[in-house]
């Protein structure tokens, strides 16, 4: 769970503060009721919530007021979305209808975000028309917006009027020298301003907007795109300063720059960070800040749980035919939300109790991969997993580290010829993990995983992820497996 802790806790050996990295389950207890209400069912602001609750985006904002070197405007805003993805533009009216249709059909959907395809605050009429209508017609949906921050100070008053409790600002630097390497220009006061001068204005506007939002009690998440050789060594400082200025959560995302996307970085061959570099930076920031590690870099019209996209079920022609009685949908949603929150609270209490009775160990940490389709359970077949969640188990507890995307190798006869290759690629994706937990697994992948030094485990199907990860860790400790390094283990296998 990535929720703020109000008490300082010591750092662990890995540099991760136990309170900020999701290894404790009592963090909700440290929050005021007001903040708890804002985060407990927001799938981006709470790592725990992302197992149960869904979000959706409506792509109503086409224009942008700056240029980033990781964007070429043909695709969705890369500050909040996976590059290379194009969303269908909606009018505010269409967006409202779609949101209510999704909310009625996916009651776990708690948050509507506007995150593109350009910058929402560079399109204030379209963005605020959508928020205004929704706050009146569907008051049970949390409203969320993501911006580059240039137009933010002028929009804070309007944002606070529409009951918007969550704002994301993409802040990649505090230093205009670095900024000039990321932003070739901004459009400001009807003029294009280039280089350091433009970057300086953007940086000032971002920090000003952040402080104004924090003063109004609006929760701010800061996204930063990690660009090796450009801002990677600077982002720990960014994390510290944005926390001082009132940010609630920091999400460091990897740069994705492919030549085929046609962006400046893509064409120039600028590389993104490795998973290890990203984790090291997140860990180094987490002593000062609550870090988000479960971001899926969604698209500007994403629908569903993080990591899934159910947009095809809610295309314009389909929602045209849907009859929505939102009053009765709201009543149903309330019952479902309360049941989920009760389940989450129950699990949190059970974990706290288990932790107290757990024997003290002095063993090394272990990475484990988990196949899940949600609800915080191990409930997915190895061959059906489109991604694995990576957890670290250690004597301090279990913490979520990241997700790693895979390719489906078990998708029917037509892919059989390529199956071996896809499986091999997936196994490479799990590098560094010593165990993979799933509900079921076939003989062939079992064998290949074992050969790669990764132990498959289907014994904890339908169990709570963190409890199962800890149970496997304890078994490894008892059997003496943790007395040797992972490398020694592989050599002996
Ligand atoms: Fe959307 Fe962003 Fe709101 Fe979430 S996404 S506007 S805060 S509701 Fe979440 Fe998606 Fe990552 Fe964004 S996983 S890209 S952080
Ligand atoms: Fe592209 Fe978003 Fe940057 Fe605008 S703010 S240039 S849409 S990545």
C-alpha cells in the first residue's frame, strides 16, 4: 500500500523506508479521515486500492501548450500515457455519457481522469464542461486531472469548484538547464518561448500551482519521466522539493522512446531506463517521499482496472444504445464499494495480526513474481498472464516493487509455432525473481522456469498475494534456501 505515513520510520538496508514502500498495512491508520476517504478507493493513489478499484479516462483535451522531446502530438500525452497510443477524441457531452455508462456497468470504477490526448488545462472549456456536468450528474465518481502544469495556477480556483480532489503534475526537473534538454519550447502569453527561458517559466508555474493546490487541500501526485543522462541524477532532488511544496505522492515513470513513434528522443536514440535503474531511483527517493510503483502508463481513453483496457465495450455506438438509470446505479455502486472496503479493512487487520506473530528472521530479500487478475489474490494461470506483479519478501515484510509486461504465449493454436519463443521471452522478463506464484501452470513452462532457476508455485491459488508471498518466503527460510545467494542456488540446481 502506498499511503503516506505521518511518523518517520527508519530506512531499511535497501534504502527503502518501510513506511513509504508498501511493506506495512497499517498506514491507513495514520491518515486523517478526510485524506483516507480521498485515497482509499483511488487505484493510483493507493497501491492496495488498485487491486480492487478501476479508473477510466475520457479523451476530451486535444491541444497542448508545450513541446516535450518524448512527444510528437500524433499520440496521447506521454506525461500520463504510454507513448504510441492514440485515443478517440470525445466531446464533453459524449464523455459524460460514456462515464455514466461505464460507472453503471463497472461498479468498481471509482475515478474519472482527464489526461489527454493533449494537456487538459490547455483545453479548459472542454475539460471543465466535462467535470461540471459529472460533478452534478454522478457525484459518487472521484474526478482527477493530469497536467504539465503550465496553465495550472490560473486553473486552481476552477479546479477547486468542481470537487476535484486529485491533480497530477508532470515535473521532470527544477533546473532550467535540464529543462531545456526536455522541453524545446512552451507557448506562453501568445508567444513561443524556447530553451532555458521557456523551461524556467514552466518550472515556476509547476511549483506555484503545486503550492496553491496543496494549500486548498487537493492531493497532488507528481509524475516524472526518468530520462537517463538527462534528469536521472536530478530526480531525487525533485522528489524532495515537491514533497516540501506539498505533493502527496511521486510517480517516477520510465521514458519510452521508440524510433517508430517519431519523437525527438526516439529518433535520436535516447534510451529509457532499465527496470533496475528505475527501481534504484524509486528506492533512493522513497526515504523522503511516498512513491507510486504500480503505474501502468495508461492511455487517454483507458477503461477498467489498471493494466486492463475495456474500452472496446464502451465505444460511442455501444453507449448510444445503453439506457442508464444512474440513481439506481449509484445505490448499487455504494453497496459494492462498502463491501470492498470492508474486505480491504479486514485483510489489513489480519495482516497486522499475522505480522506480530511472525518469527524474526535475519535472511536476504527475495523477489517473487505473481500472476493476478485483481482482488489482491493469486488467481491467474501462468499462461494467461499479460503482466506479472513483482514483490520483494524480506524480514521487514512484503513490498510491491513493480509490474513487468509479458506476451501471451498460450492464446490458441495459431500462435503455437511461436510459442516457445514467447515463453522464453517471458521467462527472461522474470529475471531476478526466484519464484513465480500463479493459480495454475502447464508442464512445459514449469520445466523451463525450473531450468532458468525460477521455482513455479501453484499451491497458493486464490490466496491473498502478500500472505502467500510471505508464506513462501518462510518456507524458503526454513528449508535453508536463503542461506545461499540466489546465484549459488542457481549454480547448484
Ligand atoms: Fe488517470 Fe492519472 Fe488520475 Fe490515475 S492514471 S489521471 S491519477 S485516474 Fe494512474 Fe494511469 Fe499511471 Fe496515470 S496508472 S498513467 S498514474
Ligand atoms: Fe505531448 Fe503531453 Fe508534452 Fe504536451 S505535455 S507535448 S501532449 S507529452
